[in-house]
C-alpha cells in the first residue's frame, strides 16, 4: 500500500526533527491544519501544500502519492 500525502508529510517532518507547531510556523499555516492533513481528515490547497513542502525542504513531487 502506498503512503498517503499526510503520511509522507509526517515522515518528512519527523525526519527533520520538527514538531507540528514548528512546521506550521515555517509554512505559515495553523498547527491544526497540519494535524488535519497528516491524519487524513482533510486535503489542502496547492498553494498551502507548496509552502509546506518548502518548509519540509522537499518538493510536492516527493510528498505526493504516485503509483510507481
């Protein structure tokens, strides 16, 4: 089973040693927004996902669940 966007985001966040609050601050979104995406409760707008990817020092391509 492939990882979801939220799972990939959380994995990258933990790899960087960031808390949800730290990531939210870097991406200029709320911590509850990060929690909601990581838990799969909601999707996100592409502009916010791009900010989150930059804050995670990665690209949307790396976070996006694609069939390989």
